[in-house]
């Protein structure tokens, strides 16, 4: 009997008269001896015997100790041994142990380890399991006696986009059930310095080791890099992609593009209103009712209908404005248009140039020129600070046409207002500084201020800062207005063909109605009078 074995098991006993099998029942209702284990043992050791008697002994031994002769031949005595099976992936070794013949030797932990080493097992041998096997044998059970170290699989690298990569223009539903085609949110706006994408580097994982001591690589992971065009730069560690300009960002075939020029086919229901940091180029038309705003320049190749177009820079209309009496066009710089017709308001911080200006309100801080083949200014109200130049002003039908140069009287009134305001602000600043000086002297003399006076000191300092900001703002506006008023001294209206009777001429706060046709001349202001002079 084998000491420490509580499950059912068998032993062979080689005697002088032949080979016997002894089958021991399990203790405490455990696992019984298995005929398959017996047959495997015989096959492994090349022993022949009466299999029918073997089966009879195993059945009987499930409940009581059974001893039965199974062969007349005397067989060599075998010791306890283990059968070791390495898995296909070489990540584990399972061992099944078989009992010794009666009187045979039993395994030691050192012998089991030598068996494993003989098979090439170098890694993951579980000594605790071996000690458990030897102290509490369970023959026929499969023990996981060695386990390799599994590789730690990493993760793919990926790029996190900080903008909508699947823009789908959708009109906004209003509370009243109507559809607003003006607000579509179909542009990914970006400011200079914004992070547009973040690269999350791949985790390559860690190697494993199989029971034979060989490296087991983790699964392959995806390596990613930024793919991008101009106006973008990477952070020092290469994990962030930042915009170098204000504009918009798009993704095309995994490549990121940033541009400060927004190109559109038309501005209509498919785009909605446009509000853009940068330049806008419209290859087609801007339809009535829509708005285009840009901090830079705006260029429209087609017609601008009754729309609103506002640019911080220059505006160019290659065909022109068909205003429908409601078009509003404002530019911080210059405006160039093929024609301007029926516009509610066209204004420029620089100059305006068009082939014809018809029935529109047009103002410019510099010059207005109706040049080109027609060179017409007919109807409406056209004003510029420095000069207005056209081939023809008005027409023979006496259409109400007003043209004016110089500074609007309201600008002069604004200059007076600013002078008065700056005087008052200056007085207030002096008073606040006097109060601050008094508080500082008291603080120096007494070593500090009580809570009320300290609060007064802080409030006064804040008021001084706000006052200085307002003074600087008004001074800047005053300087600009004075510059424009200075330019009006040389203001003139030039006509290279004809100015018709009924045209109203305005020079600052002076005006004159033409009572006759004037050919090829210029109008200037002399003293309080407006006179014609040769060009």
C-alpha cells in the first residue's frame, strides 16, 4: 500500500508464481481506480496479462480491497513513475503519476524535476505542486506541474481626433417646427495653437516564456503616425498635432489638413451661413438671405444676391452684387466688384472700385471709383472721404443721385464729443490718483490700513486701470477721426464724361444740386462753395 494516497488506486505485485493486481478502494468516497489507467500502465511497461481478470479486479476493488492473479509469468518490478505531456503551445506541462509495484521505489521531488529537465522543461516548474503530489498522491489525476509565462498583449496605437470627422450638414429645427437652413455646423473651425489630434502610441506588450525557456512574443500591434499637410506642427514629444493658423480642419483618407482659406462651391442651403476665421473663396454664387463672414478676405466668383457679406480684410466680387434692395457688404479693407446694384449698404474701410454703381448706398473711408467700360454712378447715395471718380454720374432722366466726399458732419460732432469726454476722464484720473497718494501716505505712516480703507484702496486702483483703458480707447478713435478729417481738405469728385442735372453733390456739411449737365470736370470745395474745375 502506498502511504498518503486516499483515492482508489491499483498496484501490481510480482511473486514467484506470477503477477498479481491489488486494487484499493478510495477513502472517504473519493475517486476509484480506473481500468483505462491500468491498461495504459500495462501498455507503457509492455506487460501482458489476463485483461478479463483485470477488469474483474478493478470492479471489485471499487468497494473493497481486491487481490487477483492476472498472469502466470513473473514480471520485473517497476517503481513509481510519471507520464509528462507538454501542450502544443509549450505553455504547460501536465503530469499523471502511476503507482509502483509492491516493494517498488517511489519518486522524490528531485527525480520529478530531473524528468522534466530531461524533456527540456526549463521554466515555470511548480515546486509547490510537486510537494503536494508527493504528500497527497492521487494516481491517475492530471497535475499542471509546469506553466509558462503568458505574454502580455499590448494595444494598437490610435489617433484621437479633436474635431468632428463625419460632418453631415443638418438643418436646425426651430421650436415652432420650422427648419433653419442657415445654421448647419458643417465646418470644423480651428484657432491658431489648437490641438487637432492626439497620438496614442501603441503598447507593444511584454514577451512571455514557454516551459522550454523560449521567448513567446505578444500579438503584433498597429503602429500609427500622424499624416498631415501644411499649417500643422507636432509637439516636442510627437503626441500632439497643433494648428499653426486659424481656419478649419478636415480629414481626408487619414490625412489631416488645416487651411485658413475656406473654399465653397456656393453659399446656399447646402452650406448655411458661413462664419470663418480666415479667408473665404466662393467659386459660385451667394444666394439671397445667406450670410458670409470672414476675418480675412472674401472672394466670390459668381453673383452675390440679397445676401450679407462681411470681411475683416478685402472683398472681391468677380461678377457683382445684385442686391435686391437688401444686400449688405462690409469690408475692413477694399472692395472690388464688377457692379453694385440695388444694395442696401456697401461700406469699406479702404477703397471701393466697380464698373457701375446703381441705386445703392455705398460708403468708403478712402476712394470710390466707377471705372471700366461703363463707369456709372446712377441713383442711390455714394460717399467717400477722399475722392469719387466716375465716367458718368446721374442720367438724363434726372434719377435721384447723391454723391459726397469729405467727412460726414457726424464725424466732426464725434470729435467734439471725444474731446469733452477725454477732458472729464482726465480730471477723474487726477482725482483718483490723489486719493491713492493719500492712502499710500497713511499706509506708510501707520504701517497699514484698516479693512475699510484697504478695500477703498483696492477699488480705487481697479477704477484707475479701467479709466486708463477707456482713455486709450478714446484717444485711438480720436486720432483716426482727425486723420480722416485732415484728408478731406483735398477731397474731390471727378467726372470723365458727364454729370447730369439733378445730381446732389456733398462736401462735408456743404451740398449743391447740379442745375445743368457738366462734362469732363472735377468738383472741389473752395471756401464755403462747391465749384467745377478742369481735370
